[in-house]
C-alpha cells in the first residue's frame, strides 16, 4: 500500500526552495503555493488541508523580517503551525524576533534531499504526537464518563407480592441504590411505563400475574428489553429452577434472600 504524500503549503521569497518542492521533492510531497494575504492562507488551509505551512525565506532586510515575524505571529494565533526554511542569516534573525512560533527551522547550506528528509521526520513525529494526544484525550473523556456514571446512584425496582420482603430488600439496598417497590406485576409494569430503572428484582411466584408473565411483558418493550432482571424465588426444585433459567434472566436468588449475596449479585449485574 502506497504511503500518502504529505501536503505542504508554501509561501515566501525564496523561489528556488519553492521550485525544489514542486520538481525535486514531488515524490514525497504534494505542494501548493499561496500568497502572504491572510485570506489566501486561510482559504488554502481550509481547502488544501496541508500537513505543514512552510515559509521559504530569502536574504531579506531586517525591517522586512520584523514585519514578517509580526504578521506570522498573528497567523499563529489562528492555530497555524509554521516551518521556516531558507537563508541562515534571515532564519536566525526571524528566530531572534519570533522564534516561539516556529516548530522547525532548516537553514542553508542544505540540499533538496536533506530538506525533504528533515521535513518528513518532523511531520511523522508531529503525526505521532497528535495521535498520542488524541488517545490521551479519548482516555480522559472515557474515564470522566465512567466516573460520572459511577457517581450516579443506580435505580432498582423490586416487584414482589410480599410487603415484608419488599421492606427487607429496600432496607438492605437503601444505602447504595435508589429503590422503588411494587406489590404486583401490574403495578411494576405501570411504574416502568412512567420511569426508568437500572435493574429489576422480580418475584417468580405471584398471584394474578406471575414473574414469567411480567418478564414477557418487559421483553416485548424496546425500551425495557435490555434492562437486567433477577428472579427472586422460593422454589428449590431443580426442574422448576431450570424453567426459571429457560427464560434467560440475568440471574436468580433463592428465598430467604441472603443480604450480602443480594448486594454482590446486583453489583456484578449493573457495574
């Protein structure tokens, strides 16, 4: 797979260096020239999207370099990265005035090949630094997102026809979770039609509408089908437990509920 050419936007008075980019370094760089008008530079930056803006400086007067340094300093505030190539005396004078805005300087004597090599090395390093910075920013953003999620108190809905069981579970969970309770499947479904929850603890055996029917209703709804459900059951019969598991809940807990096991199961389910 061929390596894409680096794009270079060129400006300046040193025409021989500009010509080298077009004729000698054309295998490594895609080049375009621009004037020193702000509008032209910004237009080319937007549409050409160069990897580098290179000013090719000639044997210019100190007054001209002073004006040029101030001008390029204004452009640097717009986020443009500058590379300076050209006559040693002019480069040194420019660096003395506004060296902080220049990221790479290549002074004479040099050949077109050495200019190309230094510029390619700089651009590769710049690309790698930008990639690492992007990865760091993405990692920080992800860590921030997780921290924000962790700081939000998760919600648990408990559906059980036994009021005593509801009180016991709510008391056990209240320090770590926001807990709502429902004494029937219908009341639980009505709650879910109005509010969201992160996890449902669902009694398997209830009159009127049992846990299996409630789970079917939950899975039918697009906004609820991904909500984890843990069955609460007093059944201690292998065949009936298999029937519970066939409905593919995220887990089940046998009654009487062990408080520590309840907390650990919820933590593992909604991390």
